[in-house]
């Protein structure tokens, strides 16, 4: 996998910089200035780079590169374009950290484009000090650039090389936001560690195994509905300062008691079984209702009324209870659950945008611009009128 080096331990591969390829990166980041391929010309454009600080330890560089490829030697050629992401660390990091950050950025693209996003690690710049074997020809400024022969989440080279996706099918992109706003979204996405599991639930609700030939069963659909409701419940707990305060106090007191009885295994097992979690300040229905009240102006603007969602908290609570406790005779629950599923997705997507510091007016503009959301809204209206 690593060309030209050998390392005794994975920890000896200390990465300062990495180059990665993602599909659709130019359409997403460059917006109206995005490029896929240039026509034959006398000169090849110079590469360009736009740098942004993501955290105190991470810089992102969005790099545009142009390559001249002959079609007929001496007669004609084409200029191919690549948009790459360079991740640079202020202090060297291990390969696991690079992989975590690469996946985290792919999830932002998935949220923006609503497609499963693969990536490819092209190469890394490492400190060669602890490496067993080094190809000296690749030394540069004290760091060693190491090409990666194969690593990433990709299975399709053609998909990885795609640059273009229609602007109306991207939720967040430079087509609707400035570069500064896009950079701020990246920073916020990486800093929202407490929301990562919520983002995962939402992204998984759109993973329909596109292009794999797999079929989504009713059981899997029902499970994803449960995940959406769990994500909404978790999101509300982050907004509920009383719950957080009680939860923190509960955990501290539980830890103190556990320290006294830790030598008695039977008592410890009973204690952990009885005291599972902090007391609830809201029922699930109350949490869902409170979330809806917070985004009510957006819902009313999108649907011209809030009646379409008026029964959502109660019905979602009922279906969550039935699915969780096996109180159903079948697995295909029909149109009522389909409506609740799309409603939960829409609510959660609005809340995720809010977690990225978008205002109500910005959220409305983003959602109205996106064809996927327009279809979802029409699906909700159709199922509301035809229960």
C-alpha cells in the first residue's frame, strides 16, 4: 500500500499532510466556477489552492490541478482537471486520525449531496525518522512524500473521478453559499463532535444501497425510522439544559456509589441494572412537540400551515413504541409510516442545518433550492392528503 517505505509499527507512520480525492468536489466547493475538463488550448492553466483553517490542528487546502494528455501525439490533446483535498496537520498524526478525518469530511459531502461518497487517499507526507526503509529520491524539506497504491473507501474509479453534480441536487454548496460560508460549514461540522451520532443516523436514513442491487426490506425501513426518532430525541436532549444538568449530576453520583460497592460483584450488577440512566424531564411526545415548535416558522413557510405535522409527535411516539415492543402483527406498515419517515427526515435535516449555525431564512432558502427536498415535501403532502 505504501510505496517506497517500510515501517515496523503503524505508529511509526506519522503524517503531516495527505492528498485525497473525492467525487463532485469541484461542483460542491467551486460552484459556478467548477470545472470538469478543458478544451484543447496552447497552455495548461496553473494549479491553484484555497486554504482554510478547520481546527487549531487541521488545515484544508482545496487544490485545482490541470494535466495535459495527448489524444494523438503531436496533433491533439486534452486538458484534464482534478480537484483534490489536502489535509495538513500542525503536529504529525497517525493513519487512524487521517482516516477519521477523511471519513468525517465524506459525511459532510454525503449530507450536502445525498449520495454515498467514496474517497481515495493518493499520498501522504510523513516524518521518515522511525521508518525502516526509505526511498531517498522522495525526500523533500525533511518530509517524505509517499504515494498510496490503494487505500480508501472507493470501489469504483469512474465514480471517484466524477466532478459534476447538478446544483439543484446539492443542499449545501458554493452554488447557494459563499466560499467563506462553505469554509465555516466545514469548521462547524468538524467541531460538532457531540452531534456526530445524530448526523450518522440521518445519513443512514438515505442509504438505499444505490447501485448495489440490494433491496431495502420493510424490517430495514422500520429500523431506520426508529433511528430517526432516536436521533430527534438525542438532539432535543442537547437543547434541554435541565436534562443535561440532571444527567451530569446522576452520572457523578452513580460513579461515587459504584466506587463504594465495586468489590461486591453481585451488588454492582444489581445496581447497574436498576439505575440505568438519568430521570427524564420530557416524554418522547413532548420532546418531538418541542422540536417542532422550535422550527414552526420554517414548517409553516414550507407547507403554508403546520397542520401537516400536528399529529406527528403522537403518531411517531405510538409507532416507535409499537416497533420497539413488538406490538405489531406484520412488518409492512404502509403509507402512515412512510409519511412519518419523511416527516422525521425533514425535521432532522432542518435541525442539522440549525446545528451548523444557519438561520431560519438561510435554511428556507437552502431547502427550497434543493430538488430532493422538494420531492420529499410533495411526498409528505401526498401522504397527508391520502392517509
